[in-house]
């Protein structure tokens, strides 16, 4: 059921109930007064009451009672339970709804005859209990109109007793609640429809309150996480996350959602009961509730564990192929071209004394072969920028800073106060490409004139920072959500790191990738 539809029903109830309650109280006061008039002195039948003089108090009460009937959209009734005369009065609106003339309702048995068969036994039991206990009857039941339409009425009735305690008569009011029941049925159908979707859809759907506690958990969540809804109900969703940074990121994202009602996307490793983890990509949206100050959070998740494994495998295969090609270029083709250059140089020397023209051609050939050797080394370096040793990343970043300065003419320096040894060449390669992409973005999009590449160890983790003095982060962050940023974030996630982009002190941008250091 949507919160908007639910709030409309609540608002409608708040608007209608006070008015109906006021009408009911007024009607009951008049009925009590009429009952007092009838029970004082000699009993008079309904026909006698109708024939009372207009000057009497009883007649005035009845006149007020009948005037009220013309205004209240309800059935007011008074029925004797000691076998004497009875009368049922119907307001014009209800008469029009049921299709019977007013005189058809003089006999209270008519009303009981029109009760829906499925509700007769219940109403009879409730009426008997009211007479026996003296407690008011409050019940809802169906009435069949003359057209065959089934209508719902809410009945509030009370027993009036003689001075000796014996039941005298029953008086009460019945309100037409057919529209309310139809609205309830429509909302129930909508709720069943939404619940059916939630339980059959393949995506994980979790509903959180404004403090991050789980209030709804569909079957896909149970299947993926290994927990039943009863086991997670009322618990904070980040209680099941593996990494502390994911917990902090989720709490921060929730606060942002509650405050600004905007969308939020994140990933988290969910710990299953058996200790294994599943990587879930969450997309969260705030769902405002008009009945309260706090919204609900709808979190839709997709299990990307297998996709991450495949992507890692593809990256590993790609990295291995790049390393193999780079080594083949450097050790195979490069060495072959180098040997060719030596042979051409020796041939040049032999021709220098006998055929100067041929010697000049040989010298030109030597120069071309040496250029081919240089291009081969550059290709090998591009495919394998980081050497497979612990200091490979530091050497690669130093070389990259010098190359940026030579190619673009922009001051670019590499800072590393203490050695940061990374023995995993895959991690080093990802970090190198993050730095390469950040520098390219700073020059191309930020117009940076000074760049600093900084590698350090902070709080037991590695930190790679790229600082520039460019135009900084645009006010509309969507502008910066380009392919380069996505690639940097993806590479950071592949090594278990966290990428953050923030303004630089004074001017420019700081791109920081924090990553775990492992042996």
C-alpha cells in the first residue's frame, strides 16, 4: 500500500469521524430524552407518541428527533425487546440508498430480514450479548438493498432498562460505511498487488525506517542473505555489513536521504550466517510519509558477487596478457631490433671506406632501427607501466610525473616521504592508472597548471593523492560523473580501496585513493 493512499484514508477518517461522532452524540441524547419521556408514567405505543399534543415535552422531543433524522445520514432506530410495539425511522439519504419507502421500515423485523446471510448469526450473537451484559454494541455488517446491492453499515446501539433492571428497548444509530469499505477493499487489493510484486521480484527490496532499522524484507533478501525476516526485523541494516567504511558510508547516506530525500547508491558486503559474504549494489530512495515527520527508505539491491568475480577474472586475464605482450615486446622484438641495429652499424663502418653513399644509407637504417627499438620500449612500458617489484609503483609514478612535465610543460612532481612497498603488481597497476586518469582529467577538464602526485602510509593504509590547482569540482556533481571517474572508482573497488574527491585548499581538486596494505 502506498503511503499517499494510506495517508488519504487516514485524513478522510480524521475529517469524517468527528462529524459523525457529533451527530451520533446528539442523536443519542435526544433518544435518551425520548426514552425517558416514554418510560415515565403510562407506556404509550409509537402511534400514541405520534399523536401527542404539540404543547407537550414529549412532542417537542419527538419533533427534534424527527428534525434530526432529516439531517443525519444514518438509520436511527428504537426497538422494544419486551414484545411491545416498535418503530424504525430512516433518514431520506438511507431510504434513497436502500430503495424502500419509509413505511416499509416500521417493522424492525424488516431490517433484520435485509441483513446479509453471512452476518445474521454474528449480529444475533452480538445483540444477545448486549442485552445480557448491558454493554453498548458496536459492530459493522452488510445490508441488502432492494436493488440487490450489498451495503455496509456501522451500528452503535445501547440497551435501555426499566427501573427494575429488565431490558426495556434498544436504541441506536447505523451509519452507511459502504464507501469506506470499498476504499478499504481497494487499498487491500493494492496492498496485495504490491506485496505480490515484492515477494516475486528477483531484486532485493528492503524497507528501512528513518534510523536504518529493517521493517520489510522480501523473499529475494532472505534467499541472498541467508536470514529470515524475523531474524533481521528491527535491526540496523549495517549490523550485517563486513567493512567499517561500508558502515560509515551507509550511515552517512541514510542521514543524507532523511534530510534531503534524494537518491543514494552504494555497495556493501553482506555477511551471511555461515560467514560468507555477498556483494550487494544498493539503490536507495526516501519515501515520505505524510502521517509523520520521518520518512521510510526503500533500498533496492542486486547481488553482484558473481559479476565482481567475473570482472576480477577478466581483469586478471587482461593484466596477464598485457604483461606477456609487454615482455614479448621488450625481451623478444626489442632485443631482435637491437641486434639488427648493431649489425647495421657494423655494415655502415665497413662501407665507410669503400662506398660512402652506401654507408650513408646504412647510417639511416641504423637510425630507423633505433627509433623502432625506442617505440617498442614505449609500447612495452605502456602495457606494463609498473615493474613487478615492491618499488615498482614509486618508480612508475616518478617516471609518469617527469613525462607529464616534458609532454605538457606543466610542473608535476612526485612526493613520497617514506617508501611504500607494494608487492602485488595488480594493485600497483590499478593505482598507477588511477593517478594517470586523475592527472589527465585535471589537465583536460580542470585547466591545472601545477600537479603533485603523493604516495604515503596513513593509519596503517596506503594513500595515493593527486592534487591540482585547476578550476575545482563543478557545483553540479553530475557534470563530473564521466567515464574517467567511473573507471577510477571501479579500479579502486577492485583493490578494496575507497576513492574520494574533494576540493583542494585554496583552489583545485584532491583525488585520494585509500587502499589496504597487505604482505
